[in-house]
């Protein structure tokens, strides 16, 4: 049986570290694992990613931003995700998926949760993850991690604090709305503790 598992959280939540560890573990367990990321994943998606993160487009409207993320996602779903899920034992791990749009564009940019979810369903052709981890950190922790790991913030990371507070709140609301699929994980703990919690949930699913 194949599975789609996604990782979410505000910038600096540590999800990329965790998804890489999970990928390694699942490969060792014998699964056919594909790890991809959003925005990007496909060649066309990576081209869209470079537009989205470029400071040159500081005037980009929230709806334009949302539709570009959705365009990148639609391509990734068709070109990469669906074919892999047809494989026996296939697992697709995605570093961000449509909940990122719901939280960042719906919550952070205030485009509205329901409007964003309607377009998400269209862009993904209704392909919903089996399990979604939301790695939860407060804004201070997020900033501290970003400033110690990187020197050059991208266009999205330059947003003010209240943008990230709204985005984080939207993730919390989504976890309440979809308790069967979504797991809110306290990601202020050590990477090992966070990883162990993720593995516990994955063992239940697999
Ligand atoms: P990403 O490369 O995952 O950043 P990080 O590794 O720092 O988490 O994502 C790039 C940015 O794009 C990030 O700030 C979140 C944002 N984003 C959205 O606003 N909406 C979306 O739908 C997606 C997929 C990402």
C-alpha cells in the first residue's frame, strides 16, 4: 500500500531536517521512498519557485503568489507524486504541500481559509495526504533558528511577525479541523525528541 506523508510548519521549524531523517529510516525499512519539496519538485516547479522567492517581486499580490504556489503544486502532483504512489510500497514525503498555502496565503496573507482550500482541491486533483506533521515553534524560536542557519532571508521570510503569527494560528486551526490526518508536534524540543514522536505516529500508520 502506498502513502503520501507531508511535513509542515513555519520557517525555521526544522521540518527539512526531520523529513530527511524520516526518508533515511523508511528506506532502511525497505520502502520505495520519494522525497520532494514545495514550491518546486518538478523542473517547471523549480522555475516557479525561483520567481516566488525572488526579492525582485516584492510587489507580488497575495492572489498571484497563491496561484503560483498552486501551479507548482499541480505540476508536481501529476509529474512526480501520482506516478510514485502507483508503485507497490511507494511512499511520497513532501516538504510542504497544500496546507502551506492554507496557512501562509489563507492565514498569513488573509486570503481566507475556505477560498484557498477550494483552489487547493482543484490544484491537487483532490489528492489528500494520509498523514501530515505540523512542526510547531513560536516566532522567537523560528527567528533564532533562521538567523543561526542562514544569512540571506528569502522574500517570504522577510514578512513581519504578525504574518507568521497568523500563519501559525492557521496551522493550529487546521490540526483541530482535521484531527484524523494532522499531528501537531512541539518542535521546540531537541531534534531527537521531535524525530522520536514522528516515528511513533508513522509506526501506527505503516
Ligand atoms: P521552503 O523552501 O519550504 O522554506 P523553508 O525550507 O525555509 O521552510 O518554502 C519557501 C517559502 O514558501 C516558505 O517561506 C513558505 C512559503 N510557502 C507559502 O507561502 N505557500 C505555499 O503554498 C508553500 C508551499 C510555501
